């Protein structure tokens, strides 16, 4: 399975966060007209990074830092060439006692961060992320045979270190915003009914336009409306739930047709217990998308009954995670006409982006509160 897109629509820092949040393993390839880059992830951690713009080899790095001498390096290179198995230069040097594992890991970490820092500036080109099984230990087949971390770097910590360095270098002139992104305040006020895409102009017609609005400093209580507007282009009907006092509570809906009563009022009266078996709980507990025929449980039956009683061929639940907790869950299905549900990749990316935006806004509020408390002392 591959996830592709344009770097003008999803930036490199956001890609790193998305892959890290999902604990994904695979290769992220970045390509633009004059260069290309590669980042390898193991369970969301970065274990390898390379760029055509950063060409320094592990051997030259070791020599320039005086971690090994020329004789030791040449002997290790000869062993690597003669081996019938895939062996990394760093691993050979450690086995020969020429360098410690700790010193090698520190060197590789610095080189990986150097590559990531260069890739963060890319705002054009395309990306492709391919999922792949990567064992917790052992070799990984990538483009080079030297720089591979046994323990992955956490992308959020790498980005924080880079942002701190840039902040120190740039002072307070705002240049860091180009790397960290603009914070996006948001709240969770219940939206009114959002019309499906085929009933006039939707709240947002493309992933690119929605994400750009999420990043905007002016973005406030329209978060849920934007999510529902985009979701209406993916599924025939849907409901957005928020988590409160041990329940999933209905916020807004689109595409629901009831014989009696208002769809909006019906949805806002809905409550599904957090600890009960349901498609909403499955998505929230696993912090990942749930898709397929809806299971026969008491609260799934309640959910479908409140939405009109139709049994859809396929249902989905997509969580919005903030600080490791599911704050919202979007439910959608193929009723009433059971037209096939297409790819959910863009909707999943949107929910991840919205969660990151809300985390930034919450962090800013905490910082402001801390500053006010300090000012009183």
C-alpha cells in the first residue's frame, strides 16, 4: 500500500508527524526536479535518511571526526566487499572494536538530523510512502550501506531540536514558523447540519483547501464543519461524535433521512458509552481507522436504529487524536444507496492534521497560562 501526494499540499514536517503518530514502518521517498531524498521508518521512528544534496559517506564522517583511522577504515571496507551477506560498515567497525556502538549511534543521529534539516525546506515536488515490514533488529535494504540506526529517532524530538537550533540562529524574527507551521486554534462547538457535496457547495472541496484553512491563524470554531464538509465527499452519510463524560455524544451529521423528527436533533441526543462495544469505541481505543461491515453489538444496533434503521454494506470510524486521546470520532457508512466507499487516505490525513493543529493550540494556551502565572510571582 502506498500513500502519495504533493509537498505543496502536505509539508515534510507534517508527513513525519503523520507517519510517527501511526507507528508506521516503511520508506518515504521525496522527489523534486533537482534532488531526491529517502527516509526509512521503523514503528514510527527514523532509522535512516539520505539526500542527493547531502552526499558525505559514513567513512568520510568517521575519518573527519577522527573516530577511526585510515587503516581501520580500509580493513572494514575490504571485509564489507568480501562478505556474501548484507553488512553495514558501521556494524563491521563495531564488531572489529574500532568504534563503540554509542559513538556510532551518535554520529549517525547527527547525520540523520542533518539530512532531515535539509529536507524540511522542500516545499515543492512529490512524495511516496510505501508500507513495508521491517524487523525490530537486523539489516534493512536501503540505498546505502552505512548509516542505519538500530534504535529509531522520534520525529517529534528531531523536529523540536531543529526548531530550537533555528530559533537560536534566527532570534525572534519569525523564521521558525516556516518549519514549525502556524498554530491553529480550534474549539468543539456543535455545527449545524452540513450538506453533502451533491447538495450545493461543500464546506471544503479538496484536502489541500481544508488543510490550508486548518493552518490559518483565523481558523476557530469551524473545525468540525470543515471535517464534515470533506467527509461528505467520501461517504453518503456521516455523524461526528465528541467524547464527553464517558460517552460519545453526537455533534453534527449529513446525509441522514428520517421518517420522523429532525436529523440534527436526533444526532445531538445520541450517546454511546465509551466502555461499551461499538465501532466508535474500536476506533477510539485503537486510535486508528476501522472499516468494514459493522459488527452486531447492542450499541452498533442503537447507532443504526437512530440513523434510520438501514443496515449499510460498509461502515467506517475515523478518530481525531489529541495528546494520545481520541477527542472526536467520525462515523460514516454506505447507506442509503450502498455506493462503494473509496479511499480513506485523505480523510485520515485530514483528521491527523486537525489533531496536530489542536495540539499546537492547546500547547500555546498552556504556555500563555504559564507566562501569566510567572508574571504574578
